[in-house]
C-alpha cells in the first residue's frame, strides 16, 4: 500500500488540511478531529445539519485558527484557552 496524500481534520465537520507528514498516537493522527463544534446544550454540530461548515478551514500551529473561505475572516483561539 502507498499513501499518495494525507489530510488532517483538526475540527470535526470542518474542512481538512493536506499534510506532508503527521504524528500518529493510539487514537490515530494526533491532530485529526481533536475538536468538534457543539451547540449550547453540548450536542455535536455536523455538516449534515449545517452544510455551510464546509466553508470553514481550520489550521493549527501555536493556536487554532479558523478561516471563513468566502469572507476571508479568521478567528484564533490560543492554546491556553482550550487545554
């Protein structure tokens, strides 16, 4: 088997990022689906419920940054805010 491309999806339900390499732990890719969006009651929000989630691209460096692809707006969350 040969891997020809590799994607991580840091936030479940949002777009993924093509990566050249990834850290693997006991749960799989270390940065894959590490976070998810929930409503005020803590219920998971999915693309099936909200198709516009496909317009958001997350990226994780020292912070989680989510970019809205249509408007270009970004929102960043510092690592200390969610660890």
